[in-house]
C-alpha cells in the first residue's frame, strides 16, 4: 500500500486540500448529491440517506489528501470505448459511461489520524491515514505479487464485484491504476443481488438466507446449481425454498438423473457396456430434412444431434461471457431433447434377439450415453460431485474429461469412439436424490 501510495505521489496525482461533503459512515464513503435520497430518522426528522443502501449521511468537512480523479475522465472513457467488454454485463458498462458524463470531482483518499487510527499511516505524514478504499483495492495487486511479481497475472485479472460497489471498481480503481502507471484489470464482471420473496435481505426483517444451512439442505451441488441457473447478473433475482426444490428436482434429479438411470438399467443394457453405434441405423446426412428411407432416425433426431454437437462451443462462449445461466439453460434444453429422443424410440420395447432391432437399440443407447458424457463434462464447474458421479458411471477416465478435447458422437462421422464397447462403471445409485418439499424453511432467525 505504501509503495502504491508512493507511485501516486510521484506521479503528481495527490495533493492536500480541504474536503467537505455528505459522508456515509457505514459505507465509509463521501457521496455525491445524485447518490442521495431523503428519508426520516428514528425521531421522524427529515434527513439525507444513501440512495443505494438507505444509510444516513452527515455533512463533514476535513483536511486530507485528494486524488486528481477529475484528470482521468478522458483516459477512463477511452479505456472503456477501446474495451467494450471491460465492464460486463452491458447495462453496467453503460452505467459507468453515464457516470463519466457527470461531474467527476477529485477523490478524498485519506482521513485525519484522530478519526481513523487503525489504518495505514500516510508515508511522511503521520497525521493522516490512508483511506480504506485505496488500501483495500491494492489487495488485488498484492495478491498476485505486487510490486515485484505481479506481471504474470496483471492486467489479465478479472474482478468479480457486486453492483453496489461498481463505482469504486470501474471508475476509482482504474483511475488509480492509471495514475500509478499500471493497466486497469482486463474485465470487471458485475453481479446483481438476491432478494427473498421480492424483498431485499435485511437483518431487521430476519430474511437473510444462511448459505451454510442451504448447502446442508440442498447439498453443495444442488445449491450452487440453483444459484448459477437462476442468477442473472444484470438484474436482481428472487430466492425462495419452493423455487430451489422445483429447479433442482426437475433438472438434476429427474431430467439428468432419470436419463442416466433409464439408459443404464440392466433390462435395457444387460451387458453393462457402452454399446456400439450403427451407421446403417443412423446414417450421416447433409440435410436432415431428407432422411426418408435411409435409416431408422427421424428428422427430429438429426435436429437434436445438431443441438448437442453445438453445445460445447455455446457453453464455452457463455462461460467466457459470464452468462453461466444461459449455458445451463442450453444444457437443460439438450437434456430434455435427449429424454424426448429416448422416449420417442422406446428402446425397452425393442427385441434384443432380433439382429436389426438390436442394432437400433444399441444405437439409441450409444447416442444417449454420448449425450450424457457431454453433459457431465460441461457441468463439471457447476456441479463437480454430480458430474464426477455421472462420468464415473459412464467409465470416462479423469484424463478424458477436458473441454478442449470434447468430441461428440465421433462414430456418426465415421471415426472411432474410444468408449464404444467399454464396460460401464459401478452403479452407485441415484445420480441426485430428490429434495423434499419442506413445510418450513429457516431463513435468518425466522421460519417461512
């Protein structure tokens, strides 16, 4: 922190001056008039509060060190316009651009030592303390080796922040870095908040959700799947117990787990192997609308295959764009399509003793297991324990679970499939146990 302060000082970005304005003690920040709203205090008197948090603000005047933030309006705008993905999602990027159209007053970056005794003293001036946001933000640098060894990580770092601290991370921090001779982070990824039944979480309301309790109730994988499946970064999302149960049961327990159970059941797959694929039953075609008489697969089957084949690139693109909910939406859609494929052809009704029926039965199972292998691979970052259980059941070895080498249904393209004929892994029971619809759920200090 002292090294960073020295870089700011040496660059002429700091000066000592008198500062006054509306100060919010809980947020430890001076706020502009545009960030304020009117409210009433406990005695019913009219007062000013932070529009974002609702905390009361007080007019404060003191002498401290100022950062020449106003000098960085144009460099900040240039940085954002040259890097349109520097702040995402898009609505937050636009919000930062709008802020840069408003007044950008110089920033107070120290406090009188008598009022803030616990912080880092300003080098060369023991009467002043370096303000919390400057020393806190520098942690991003020190975590990757600043000031000597940060070059391997910086500026490739991605920051993940809540929308309520966007101004600090997308205006103040990049400007401070520029002043210190460093590049801004590569991306600032911004997320919104979770509400509970439409209300903001609040200790006074007693509706604060305990994540540890949720992990015990829904499992770590189940809770994480729900948060990533339903969490849309650009807007607040609502949480309640029934919603978690519905999403997790329908998509993990029923759709994905049910598909695995059905396609590996002893009566369907008595040899407990990854069955062979028949190109005569499912021939490769250039146009799936012209499939008549060439095999047993329908136009709908070819359309479904195309969806799964395009899935890895879709998911990788959405992950890279911080749109994990869209990636999971695509996976869930393909899982439903695979269930429809399996149900449409009813392999349990096919006679394994009839050679032509057996070819088609094995092909249905091969396609289904290939789909499950793709889903298990793609879901590893989201539900690692469930994905490991699924891939282990399919006998996919650890070195075969990478995204870069993921190839779907090579036999359809006339290429060998390393899984064909391989014995399946141990059946360890249900992939994901259904959650119970509890009558009451404890949230904070209350039961709902």
